C-alpha cells in the first residue's frame, strides 16, 4: 500500500495543486488505484433531483437562474405539495434511482407550514426505501435535529468555490456561514453532501483551495458533487467559456484521491460532456450521477442516455448492489 491510500485530513493547497497538475495518465492511474481499493465493486449510484420551490431566492449567486437578483429568475412556479413530490419519488425509484434529492430556492429554512411539508416529504421518501437528501440553504440546530428525526439521509450545502474567490460569486452569505451550516448538519447526525462548481472564472489555485477545505473536514463529506458551470442567460456568468472536459476529469480524480471513501458525484454540466468524457470521469473516480432530465432548472442527460452510458462503461448502478456496498450508508 502506498501513501496515496492513506486517509488524511491535513492536505495543504500546494500538495493538492501538485495532484491536480500531475500528468493526466499518472493522475488517472493513481485515482484508479484509490478508487478500486476504497470502493470495491465499481458501482455508480443513481440519484434523482427535484426542485420543490423554484426561483425567487434572496441570494445573489452569480451562476444561479433562481436568484431574484438575476434577470433569469425562474420564480412564479408554485411550491410543490407533499403528494406530488412523493409521486415523483416513486417514479424515480421505478427508474432505478436509490437517492431522491429535493431542492428549495431559499436563503434559509423558515419554520412553519413549508418546513412541516419538507419533513413529511423526507419521511415519505424514506418509507419508500430511498435515501433522502435536501438542499434548502442555511438552517438552525433545531431544524437540523428535526430533519434527522424525520430520517434525512443527507443535507446538501455546497461551498461553491474557494474562500479566496467566493466574494466574486456571492455577497449575500459569507463563507463562514456555509461552514457553520455544515457543522450544524454534522451535529445532528446527518451526512454531508458538499462540493463545488468549476468554470466560474476561478484560478487553478482556487480549485485546489476549494478541494483543500473539503478534504480537511473531519470526517470527509460523505458526498462530494463536482459541478461544471452551466452558463445561463440572464446570470452574471452567462458569457463564461465552458469548462474543458479534461478539467472536470482532473477535479474528479483529485477529489477521489483526497477523499477515498466519499461518493464523488458527477453533477451539473454533464449534459455538455460526450459519452467518452463521462466515462473518463467514471474511471477517474466518480461513483454517482444525477438521473433524470433536469437538475433543478438546468438540463441533464435523458434516462435512456444514462442507461447507455453505464452499459458502455461496463459498470453497474448501485441499486443493483447489496446495501452494505453503499459508501454513504
């Protein structure tokens, strides 16, 4: 066994930068070694994502078409009720998903009827035998505990980018507030789903810095989404040049090396990738994809295309596996 398999929480930015910049063949080889040892069986979890409350968010995230600060704001859609959400969860399960993720375009969770509905949705999803994940902004300790009591599997709260680049992307919430949200989720005993986005004008060092924050969380986030910016018209980042596919491959591989037992989720921006580029990401250590034709408000490959992708790669969806092989359980 080599040092590359050692579970660490003390990575430096310089060390991570060296991994990111390594010759691609060497990087892929090292990531493959870590991935096969830490996650035997080579299975890919299928997760489905539904926007429960869409648009009108108070945050000013430069990438987001749901921000009230951007002309792309997609508000005006009614918030979904409990039963329609559970109906969508049933459809997702029938299509092969084993995690159902629900999103609310909120700055923070507020107590009251919408939160009670969220708890009912979580309970209903769990009763179906699915993992339940929620993303809804900041939350209190009491709210985190109630979500845990309802059976919530994971709470998603991304870092988005590095601490150094952050104020160029968001000004309505501090980086420290993001970290405090993660701490509240951990204290409640709910697993973390926390990653970021590349392609927002950040430097290579920013990417290493973001990964350093993630990789020094102890324990590591159980789930790490790696997103490529989807440049939406009406957002401040609408003119950004698309990320080169190999940059996404490098991020996935580096995340796998740094956080061997985390689920590395190939997330937003996947629709822009060829089948070959997606297979390289799977080879680099991605072991989860979002399944279904939309991710909140942006496009995602069709279900049939994803079935063809997994068949071409020769990997199994994790719902075909025994539960004890799931890294997030």
